[in-house]
């Protein structure tokens, strides 16, 4: 699976579950899928509000400009992304020669999409930040993860951060 | 101490900041041109990263003062500020980071950035430089007494390199978005400065008004739907940088300026070809074909050092070194033979196939005389913007609305006070659709062969485009 098919699959799933399907949804879903499967399509760094990939943003902009993805401004906030017929055709073609790893990635996109696709951006930012620090510090360092996320996102209570950690561990990993 | 800056007037500096400015890594910026090879097209653009760093310090401090002036009285309610003198400490830490945000730049700025050690960004290199070379300066009494920590400055520039996440990480993330975010000091300064020095007046916009309308927005996400799934609701809104309603035209000005500067300066076809030739020269003349990772070794390279290498290699270098050095010295660049305003998804495939096609058509052509370039490879490429706009009457009394429920009410249709930028400006929506996905091919062909070369490139482009639309990306 190449990076474009990866992105198109994420957008397709987000739309299927009636997600907002904006920039944050695509960014954070990408991060969570990479983390859960171990694949490394995009480099993520900790940015202002959570893990962020500049390369993913570039690819998304390119897919929009080439007409594979539509980007509609929402009347209240941000954008909604969706596949165009060209994008759907591209994805159908890519699905014809799936490898075993591709199947695993697509299953994970399904799972993450079903779980978090409908969540608002603040929740996605919280969960992907928890996940990012779990990967960085290791699973034995959960207290350090909670403390770090609390420093970055003090608008969430410690209880909510612990709940996010529990959800991620129980439902995804 | 003050320094006269041609763009912003006087930039005032503390003694501690002066000691940073006088340090060797900062002085190196005096020898790194802001626009890399831009002076091959715009002779006036010989300004450096040093001036830009001072300008970014000036603009970033102004943004901070505007935010502190508007919201200072109740900052403790919306941010985890516990001590009165924290506001001064945050400002000073921000000022150090603004000064040092480009200290890791490679020679000729973005022109030779592709050759950074291990592909790391200049921000990461900057964080490495600060940690390796400026630690002693940060231990000076006047800096440490003010509570400024080297690790906090590093966090503002490249968080991954900080030893640990600071206690007030949320505040530092906000400060970091003043340096580099949706509406930031870096961009405001480089657009106005580059415009001033190139003489391309399209880059100018009313940045003073823009700065004056910057504010905090109570961010609670885009929708209430979905919270019920996991019950992960924030206790209070998260502060983010946004703009007051009165600043819309200035942000239109900024984004138009960015668009014009991109097409006229940053992605000018002659400027870009010299970036590419310089990169080829450095690939064959630098040890290992890229800049070293070792900080001391890295800092030995600046524009002057590279310029000396070019001159020496043009006479005594290897065959390849001579070839590229002489092009740079005598301004001998291949012609632009093809340009498309729509990018291909598989740039590498296009690059390979178009080179093969040109070499087969023009038997005298040397592979080193063909260059394929894409705007998406440019550090300055415009991206889509996404930030919020708030009505002045709310911005002026933000503490009254710093509550999740009240912040939601501000987004309700009947009494809307917070908007997305896309709702407020048709001009910005239009600009977003224009795009700048430029694809170019250069080749050393005679004037009379340009059209033939263009046909060759077009045939490859059309074929790959058709393939891509059918979903074929292989190769």
C-alpha cells in the first residue's frame, strides 16, 4: 500500500462512519493506525496540540489539488474531506493487489474508524497524544504518560486522561 | 542596546540577549542569506538569517505584548500561571527562542536544506546547536536569575529535543505557535523582509493591524456530537491563537502576499534552478555528500565557506565539482522547457521517465543538465489555513466566556461570535482553490529546441497523468 492509498482508505472509512472527516480526524487517525500496526508511512512529531505529520498534510493537499479528494469548508469550523469519483477509482484499483500487510492495515483503519471516527477533534487530540507518549516512554511508564499529557493538556482533568489511556489500551492495543 | 532594522525600525535588546547575539552560532547567521540563491534573480536579496532572526524577535514580542495586554488581567484563569512574574519569564523565554529559531539553518537557507545530516530539519539542528554550544551562556546570572531555562527554549523550537516536557507545556505550546503557527512571527517577518529586499512589493501587507487583532480563542472542538461515546470532555476550553473579526482583511493581505511571493520569488524558475545546481555541487563536494551531524563541524559551513569551495573547485575540483561550480560561478543554467500547474502524484516516476525521454531525443544532452522540480518540494509552499475568528466584544471580555458551555453558545447559529476563517472571507476561499502545484523541467537545449523538448515532457506528463487517474502508481 502506498501513502496515497493509505490516506484515501482513511478518508473513505471516516466518511463511511459519518465522521466530521477534517484535517485533525485524518491526521490523528493516521497516527493511531501507524501506532497500532507498526507501519511507518509518515513521520509524526509532537506539535502544538498533539502528534502531527507535515508530510501527511502535504500529501493531503496534493490529493486535493489533483482531484482525488474533495475539500469543502464547513460553515462552522474547518473542512470536510471526501473521496471524489477519481479517488474512489484509485482506491478500487489499489485494492486489487493487496498484500497481507495491506489487509492488516485496512482492518486497523476499520477498527480505529469505527471507534473514534465520530469523536470530536479534542478527543482525538487527547487519545493520540496519550498514544504518542505511550510509544515514546514505553508501556511500563504509564504514570509518566499521564503526567506529561496533563502538562500539555491541563484543560482535561487527570481522571479524563486516565480514562483515555484505559480506552486506548483496552480497545486498541 | 538597540539595533536599527530596515523593516521594523529599532529592535531593543537586553544584555542577556546581546550575549546570545554575540555568540559564534548566532553570528554565523550573518553569513547565511535568507533567500539562498535568490540574489541570482533579485540582486537586492542579500539579507541574512541574522536580520530575519532580529525581525522575528521584534514581531513575536509585539504579538506577546498584544496578547498580554488584552488578556493579562485574567491569564491565570485560562492558563496554568501561578506566579505574577511568570508573565515576564514566559516573554523572555519566548524572546530567546525567537532569536534562536533559525540558528540551525544550513548555508544558503532552504536552498541546500535537502543535504541536512540524516535528513533532520533545521529546527532539530537548531535545538542541537543550542544544547551543544550555548549551555554556558544560559548559565549566566542574568539569564538564569530571570528563570529562563535552556530546555524551555529548546522545547519552543523543537520539543522532541527537550530533556523533558516543561511543567507549563500548554503555555509553551501556545508560545511556540507565536514563532511558527497559522499566524506567526516567522512568516510575518520573512514576507515583509523578503519583499523589502527583493523589491517585489506584492509581499507587503498591513502587519501592524494584523498583530493588533491577534487574540486567544476558547477552543472546544468543532462539534459537541461524539463526546458521549467516551465521555472525554475537557473541563475548560483550550486557548488557541486566533484573530479578531476586524483583522480579516489583514489576513487576506497576508495570504495574498504569501501567494504572490511564492510565485514571484520563492518559486521563481531561475532562483529554483540555482538551488538545484547548488545542491548537486554540494552532493559531490561535501564529505559523505551532505552536511555533518557533528555540531562543531556543521557550524563550520556558512555561505562564505561554500562560496570558497565553489571557487576552488571550479579550478582544482573533480570533473563533477568543476562542472557544477562553473555553472554557479558563470551563471550558466539550463533552460526551462516545461511547466505544468498541476502536480503528479508520483513525482519520482515522472522525474525518471522524463529524463530518459529527453536523453533519447537529444543525443548530446548530459544527464546532469536535466532538472525536474516540484513546488511541493519547496519550504515556502503555501498550505491551507485553518484558524478561528472571534468578535471583538467577546475577545475583550474573554474571561466571562472561559467555560465549555458558554464557549459552545458562542458557536450557535442564532448568536454566533466565533467563526472559522473559511466563513469570513470569500477571497480566502478563492485563494485556497487557486493552488500552486507547479511542476517544471529544465534542460540544456538550444533556444530552437525548447519546443521539441517541451513536447517530449508533455507526452510523458500526459501519459503518467492518465495512468494515475486509472489508479496506477507502480514504479
